[in-house]
């Protein structure tokens, strides 16, 4: 740690004593004081009091312009009026029945109208959805293995808890990465059924199919890798995966949990003009409520329709969340909203690029739809191993410096990205850019002092 970063951490602690206390107390009963491991960061996370529109307040009373937005789950922004109205209305007439009530059909129609799917099943979290999508692929193909990308995150269940953030010593061959289970408690054998390929590398996927011609049920991919900052697919990559899976009789599953309600009106399917076999949706489609869904063709969904594959959940299609989802699809995720947010994002990306250039930072800004990130790399990253080499202290300096000046530029951790909601304004983007311009010279000075660019153009700090 270097002095400018230490100073930002001191400022953070001076501004947020109540968050520190709250974290200390919570840690006594709740492991690391948070409900989801990602939410902890040292020295302690901010504790939130409230949120409205594009802003939140912490319990010390500090206000923040919020681009965390619950890890990108709030394209609607906080307490969107249309969502609130629909939920409040629903709360008075019954919250949970465990019986059909009509809203499931209405919401399924909305999803089928904009994604290339014919039938939909619902759940409460992205993890459940990717889990059931893999089951669906196995049920349809009668095969057992799946392929995921190195560094890809698809939730917390076992089949995808493989090579999420492997360490350098575990990597293996760059063309044929070693499958590494990513948590204690996951059976080592899980890695036998989850094969791993590098992102943006079609020959590596082709090789895995050639080695396991009749065993691979599905390729599961996030169309833009958004758990390594922002990593765009090369042109032709997604159509290439579509082609390979079709040739080998496997399902092509696109995990649109992040992109689905944020990249474009019809998600990544529309944005990249690809038609996967199964689409996974979550996060922003619920407008702040726990809604997730998977969709596929009638033919694929037949295994559920004929009751050959089991999918269930007490909270599936609960009317409160379905009302939130309907309001979100009809009144938040509109074509105009995507236009508004994309415009704001372009302004933010352009402003970052200008400041990066002016300050002499070795970095770039990358983004699409409602998302973007400051990437501390000399070149555009194409996969997990490119992303792996980052000056973590420099990124931490960026995040705390922005936060101390009232801008939560993105969730904590350098594998995340900013989100812009429909409730953000041009003035919000101006404020974000002013704060970044204010701190960029200090970041550039720190970077120059610390960085040596290695022979492959990667950082050694
Ligand atoms: C691409 C992707 N898929 C799946 C998930 C899991 O969703 P959830 O946290 O709702 O279980 C996430 C969560 O961040 C995600 O980013």
C-alpha cells in the first residue's frame, strides 16, 4: 500500500464510523458481517440507510451517486415510481399463494415478445436459473458435461463454481485451462463434468467437443464477460459458439442475468443478433425485486412440459415480484429508456477516455448498454488471463477516492462495472466525470511511480 491510497482509506474511515461499528456488530452473528461474500471488502463495507432514484445514503448520512445499483440489478434505479406503485397495489391483495394467478402468463408473454424464446419458467435468483438451465440442457441432450469460460461467474451453485477466479499457479495450458473448483465444499469431481475454455477462443471450444464428442450437453457463456470488468466478445465469437454447439448437438446457453435487462431492449440476443437455445435472465428484470427466468423454444421446454424434468420453487411467480416484473418490462425497460441510458453511458465513457488521456493514465474505459468500467490495462482485455494482471492497489485507490467524494463509481472489486439507471441524469454523469477528473492526476502519479510494464505488456507491481 502506498501513501496516497493510505490517505484515502483514512478519509473513508473518518467519514463512516457508524458503518464500521455496524460491521463489527454484524460480524458477531453473520459471517464477515454480510449476506453475500462479495459485499465484504476491507476495512469494512458501507452500511446503507436508504436509496431513491440515482442516490443512496449511508448510515453516517453521506450521500452517494450510486453506480453500484446492487451489482447491476437496478436498471430501474432505486424505488422507481412505476414499480413501487405496482408492488404497493399488489401488497394489499395477497402476497403469496403457491397457485397460478395469471401474472405468470402476462410476464412470459412480455419476455417472449422481446427474447427469441417461446416458453418461460421463473425463479428468484440468477443462480437458480443457470442451475436449472444446465439441468434442462442435460435433460434434453441426455449428456452430462458442460463447458464454461475461464473466469466466468454464473452464480453460487456447484456446477458453475469451477474456474471462477483461479490463481496463476492453477491456470494450466492457456488453450486448455485446468478446471479448478472455486470453493471449499464443492466436490472435486464437479470439475470432471465442467470443462473450461478461454473466452474469445473458438478453437479451444472446438477441441473440447472433439475430445468429448457425445458428452457435452451445453456451452454456458455470458455474452459480455461482466465478472472481469467488461470483456467484449470478438466479432464472430458468439455466432461461432452458436455454430459449434449446433454442429455437435449441444445447447447454447446465454447467461443474460446481467445483460438481459441492461444491454438493449432485447438483451444480448438483440444486441449481437444471436439466437441461443436457452436464455437466462435475472437482476434488472425485477426492478429491485428478486425475479429471474429462463426461456427456450417449445421443443426444448417440452421436457418440463411433459414432466420429465423437475423445476420447482415456493417463491416462483409470487405475485408481488411478478407485479414488479411486469411494471419493469412495460414501464422501465422501454426502447426510449435504453436510448436514454446508452446516451448517458457514451457520455460517461467519452469523458473517462478524455480524462485518461489528459492525465496520462495507462488505462481505458469500456462499456455497452448501461454498463462500463475503468480498465487499468495497457491493452483491451480479451479473456480472464488478460484481466488477471491488475494493479489492485491502484484500482482500490480509484474506488475509495471516488467514494470519498460521493460517487460510488461501481461495486467494490475490480471484476465489477458501473451501471447507469433510467433515473440517472446528464447532471449525474457530469458529477461523476468531475470527480474522476479531480482524482485522475493522483492516480496517474501513483501509477507512474509503481508500474513497470512487463514484456507482455502486463503489470508487475
Ligand atoms: C452473469 C451472472 N450469472 C448469474 C449470476 C447469479 O445471480 P444471483 O446472484 O441472482 O444468484 C450473476 C450474479 O452476479 C451473474 O453476474
